[in-house]
């Protein structure tokens, strides 16, 4: 098919992932955390998981590989105006695949529809974007997710299934933890599809899942977001302890100078609970109490 800068009508959205890999002349390397999604049916569905009201004018992809998802995103990107057609930015650290993406989608690059950034997503400044859709490198998925979530943009991200289950877990569930509270602080998080390892080449050792993150403000107030997240992290290092002991034992992590003052100020029922039973709002209330009474130092 011949590329032209007009999205789906131009022939984007149906490139065969195996053919793309052959043209790229390089296989995904699992030692470099590369597992390329090659199931056409899954690839076709992923852009559609963006919220219905999401702004699709500038889609961000992290880890473009041989371009199978990039192709679908070029079809899915929507024009902001006649003068500003939908665009895609891909961050790809592997020079071989970055060069291939520029060659394979040369018309889109020349037409201003595609920008290929050859950098590590953990090091580069994130470009402006309206939504992110990506099959993330699993080894750094947590770090990348928590670069993206504070941007408060719609996200559709592929993770290891175990990681995804921890993101969406509720208080009291065994998977519930720091990741659950932190992710749900920024967005409504849901698993929208589970993906078998056979959908990838080479196959990863684990199942995968697509997670949709729809940004929204939390229904509680946090006076210092950095302290809140640090406090959550601290208490979950003592998840089997009572909140009373967790607050006392983790002051070196949370930065509390006076943890005993926090214990003295907190309700007994709360202090007798375990961190894994506290929902995000309860964590926020306790963190505000800790800020007020515990004299936290800055990280």
C-alpha cells in the first residue's frame, strides 16, 4: 500500500506485523525486553480502547518496534483541525527499529504525521501528547507508567497480567498494594483485555493484559502529592503490620520526624488496621494527619 498523510484512508491500519518484521530485517530481542505484538486482532482492537471522548489528535507510542501498532495509531489519530491533522509520536530506543520506522512510514514523517524519537523513554523529555497507546517494555513498565500517569492523559497500555492485576486491585484483595493506590490516585484503571503469550513474538514467559487509565481527580484532598506517594510506599513495606507499627517503623522512608505524634493523633480503629485494607481515600486522610502532626521532611 502507498502511504499518504490521510490516516486510515491512506492505507494505514492494516499492515501485517510479520511482514513488517521481515522488512525491518531484525527480530525482537527478549534480552532487550522486546516482545512484539503480532496478533492482528489484538492490534486492531487496542486503539479502540481509548475512552470515547479522548482527544486523538496527538497519540504517543513508547516502544514502536517494527511498527505494527504504529500503523494502527496512524489510522486512529484524529485531526484537531483541517490545519492540524492527527499525529503520532513514537519513542524507540533501538536504532535499527527507529531507522526502519522512519523508512517504512516515510510519507507520514514527511507529511508531519509521524515523529520518531530515538531515545530511551526513561531519559527523554516526554513530548506533548493527547493520549498514549503502547505495548510497553515490561522491565521498565512501572517507571514509564508513573511518568505517564501524572500527565493526566488517557492511557491504553500493555502490561504483564500480574502487574495489571495489581494496578486495578481493590483494598482487601491480595494483589492490592502501593501500585494500586498510586495508579488509582491518578485515574480510573481497568483491565480491558487479557492477551495470551502466543500473541507475541518472541513469546514472553507470562500472560499480558491491556489496561485503560482514564484520568480524573481523586475524591479526596492531598496537600502534598510527593509526600502522599512516599507515605503509601512506606506503609506498604510493612503491609503485614498494623498501621500503628507501620507508621512507627517506616519513618526513615516516609520522612516523618515525629511518627509517635501521628500515632497519638490517629483513631484507634485505623491504627489497628493493616495497610492492605485501607482504600486510597483512607490513605490520603492518614497522610494528611501525618503531615499535620509528624513534621515530615522533604525528600
